[in-house]
């Protein structure tokens, strides 16, 4: 097998592993170290996003946990059933995938980043989307890199909605943002103390 073909196959396998992983167990969702040990391509994708966009890995994970519980096939809930309960109601929004990005926002992301083939069911693409949105809204709002609560509020309401204070009258959203912030900090601590995720020394020397 030629070197070029080998490299291509390895890259394809890595992308496939990142795109289609089963939904994690409750134990893994509670522990970022276990979660990322079981899904190393996820770790690599989020680390790349953190370096590229400045979005902490813990925040990326916390957003996905809140939005989709790491279910790549997650869709927005449906409204009330119609016709005396015989038919399911329509989806409340176009949110889909790990990040629960809306159609319009996802299209904007693809257009502005040149990632026209990005898929909301792909973990690496979803991670990159969260990083892009984090970076974009951060620049527009002036939020600090580790202000997880405010960044989640901006993620939910958009930069304009955040600046206008649209979230202030939504106690449920503020409560959710507090939970996401706490989860993000917890994940960050778990990742930083996880020996399994640290670069391994060659023969214990380098």
C-alpha cells in the first residue's frame, strides 16, 4: 500500500470515528475524563476547536450535554398533538444535531467558514460550530473567555439578544445558564486532571 493511500485511509477512519459515535452512558456524560477516553477523536476535535476559536473544551462539552445529551440525531421537541391527538405536532424549531444549531445559523456558519459540507450530526463539525459561535458572539459582546454563563446566554439568545437583555425576563434560561456554567467548570477540571488525556511519554523518557 502506498504511503499516500495509507494516510488517506487513516484520515477517513478518524473522520468516521468522530462523526458516528454511540450516545455515551450516563457515567461517561458525568465524567469528561471517561467520556473522552472512550471517544478520543472527540478530544482531538475539541482541542483543535479550542486552539482555533478560543472556546474551552469544558464549555463545548457542557453545551452539547445541555442541548442534545450527546445524541447526534437529536431534534427539537414537537408541539402539542393535533386533530384530537391523532397527529404529532410540528417541531418547535429547526434545531438539530449535537449543538442543536438552527438551520439559519448553521447555514451562516457554513458560509462564513467555507465549510459547505459540514453536518450537524458530525461531532467535529458541531465542535467547530460551537467554537465559531463562541468566538463570533464573544467579539460582538466583549464577553470574557471563561464567562461560561454569559456565553451560554449569548449562545441561546444570539449576540443581539444578549446585548438587549432579552434573557433577563427568562428565569428558566438564567437557571439553565447557571447549570451549564457549573458543568463547564466541572468538565474543565476533569479534563485538566485526566492523566489518560495527557500526551504520553515515549518509553517514559521524552
